[in-house]
C-alpha cells in the first residue's frame, strides 16, 4: 500500500520561496503565472491491505508530526 | 543553580550554552543527552541551538519527540524554567510549549549578524534583570527564524514599537523571542550564550542568564572574574 501526502503552507503564512519561484518563472518568460506555493510531497509505503485503517493512522501522523498545523495544510491519499 | 543543557543529534550550540552558564557565570551545568528521561536536579533547562536532525522535515520537528522532551514538558508543567535558543525555540514551538511557529526568513537569506533586542515583557524570569530601556546587542545566525502565529496568539503577545527595518527575518510583530503565559518557558532566535563575554563583541546576553539566576530565592551567584 502507498500513501501520498502533499503538505502546503497555509495561505496566511508568507511564502517567500513561492514568490521567488514565481518571479523566476516570469523572468524566464512564462506568462500568466499568478502565484506559486512551494510545499512538500511524501510517499509512504506500508504493509497491510486495509487502506481505511492505514488512512486513520496516517491522518494522525500527518496532524501530529508530518505537518505543522500552525503553518501547514495537508492532503492524504491512499493507493 | 543547576542548568541542564539538552543535546540532540546535530545540536551545535550546546557547548557555548554550557560555557556561558558554567564557565562565565559560575553555575553548575551538565549536558543531558536527548535519550535521557530525567533532568535530574536541574533548576533550569536550556534547549540549545543547532540543526537537530539536520532540520529534516521541519526545524525541531523530530527533536520534539525525543524521550528527554517528556521530562522537559513535565518540568515546564511544574513551573520549571525552560529557555529555548534558536533551534531550541523551534523545538519548543513544535512541542507546543510555546505558541506559533518559526518559518523561513522572509528574504530567504541566512542571517548571521548582531541585532538589537528591546525587552517588551520586563516582568519575566528571563528579562527581570535587564536594565530598563537597555537594548541588548546579541548575534543571530539562522535561516528559519521568522516568527508566525495566528491573530489570536498575536493579540496575546505584547506589541513593541519596533521599526520594521530593525527586523532581520520578517517575523510578525518584529518578534525575536516570546515566553508562555505562565512566563516559565521562553524561546528566542538570537544567541545570548554567544554574548556573555566582551571579547565576542557584546556581553549583553548575560542579562538574560542573570535574570534566570535571580528567580531562585537566596541563590548565591558566583560570577567568574
């Protein structure tokens, strides 16, 4: 089983990395880029065959450790 | 006074912290490895700077789950004094012992320079001895020291009248350090332990440590000559 987790900065948090990447894209000639937000992607490989049990456990791990709820949002997908 | 200086894998300001409180300020101090589960007879705990666990995942995110942090939480819950410096501040916010979080510096640069700190909360164990109106010249060295917290938290932190140009990392409200509501846990990005000897460019950092020392009644403070 595989879990895919995307962690992104909350909108309220200033994302200078995102802004810098956006500016660089613009300077490189890419048009119409309104905003860039830089986050993290995690892939977690798991034993077992019950995605729902795994999801619950990983959801807790996401909230408790893998993301910081003060500054980040996360999306968790089980495969 | 007995200081406990924590050590996580890749802490690197532990020696400076121990040196400051033991050799410069004459207290007893010992290192506490992150796997230890007791702080012994510590009167105060310093969570030092560095790059614990390589700053992997997020700064301080892994260190906060080290076994020793259970003891630190208990110590703090019982009113013990805890001071987090730089990475230590990050560990304390990740551990929920202080509110908010530290994120990447606004200009994406690592700042290594002296800055000037103004005391906004003079009635705390970490600031009580700082002379009124005195600006502390203290070095910083960080890439992720920009303080962030939600509106509700910010409203509880006292605002200081500081100019934005004096703010090296974009921290909201120009915050360099905070303490908890109970005032026994504090964290700051600057390094007071690197400013206890004039040879290093400033000894203003010692005001923070002498404030801590002053909180224990009838404590004899031995000052190194």
